[in-house]
């Protein structure tokens, strides 16, 4: 509760100081590092590595794999859109780039990295780790505590996106399910490497590569410009795939790719 209170206070203070957009999120990512250090060392008395941050070779390999898995899943969503004739894709931004186009793509990547870092370290790393301990009772057992922790953290993850432009109960539900999908490799590997990679590339490929809205936000610089023409129940409309069946289908693809990767490399 203390860490959550500090995080919420930090968000409010940054807003009052005039931070917004990319700057707000990037600064918040650095603030999250300090909050995580304080929570781990001063409150929980455990190393940060127990929250899934372990900077070693295998960690970076998993991080790269998470990026690849999410890129493939998002590519699958776009191919389904194309196959159904429900999207029009143009390449004018890429073929005739404006001044600062590539800088914009780079800044978007940094922004997305900041988003994935603070959200994964809090919702998956810190929250699940502490909730599963708090919900662990002798009669229910450890497994039920882990499941409950994943569900609670994922629901909170979904609810934090409820205020996004064009959000709906469907987008909130799908983002909550995304939280569970991101939590799965964290529970198996006890590392945030794969979830961080998945979160980063899911958002980046969705918005900066394929030009689809990301949780209700449209980016200025995109390799492609995608205009969905299919039913909003599938495409998600102006919110993006997470507000429709496309997002749920993409998450199932991502979960399947995760299972294959974990089975091959972790004997899951």
C-alpha cells in the first residue's frame, strides 16, 4: 500500500509540475526506479532481483524474445485485418518522411520503453510479488494465492486504462486479460524480461510500425498509416485492437507463442 501511495503521489506531483505526454512518462519511469528501490530495500527487505529485474545475459535474451513474440502477434492481427479487407494501409509517411520523422520514431520507442518499464515493474513485478504473499493462506495454498494475485493486479492494470480516449468496458476487459498474458511468463521464469519485451513491442509495433491506435492514442510518426474499415467489434475502432475481438485474438496468439518459447527453453 505504501508503494502504491508513493506512486500515485508521484503521478499527481508530476502532473502539477506541468509534466505531460512523453516527458511525463519518461520521468515517471525514472521515478519508478527510485520507488522500487525504496520498496525493496526499506519496506520488503529484499533485493530488487526478486521483482524480476536481473541484468544478465539470459535476461536480455528473454527480453529480446519477448519483443519478437509480441511483434509476431501484432503482425498476425494486421494480417487478419488485411485478409478480411478491414484495413487500408498507406506508406506515405515512410516513403516521404517529414523533418524529424526518424527522430520521432526514436522518441516513440523511448516513450514506449518507459511505459512498459514502469507498468511492468509495478503491476507484474512489485504488485504480484507482494499480493501473492499477502493472499497466501494455509488452507488455500500458494497456487491459489498466485492466481488471485495475477487476477487482482491485472484488473487494476485494466482499470488504469479506463480513462484513455475512447475506452470502453471491452477495452478494459481486454487490457486486464493482457495483464494476465504478461504475467504468465513472469510467474514461470520469475523474471520481467519477457513481459517487458512483450509490452514494449506490442505497443510499438501496433502504433509506430503499423499505425494503429494504441489504447486510444494515435502517434504522429508511423511507418505505416492504417485506417480500419471493418466492424468496431473486431477492429476496436479509435481505441485500437484492444477494444475489439482483434485484441483478444492477438493476445491468444501471443499466449500461444509464449507457451512454445517457455516449453522449448524452460521445459515448462
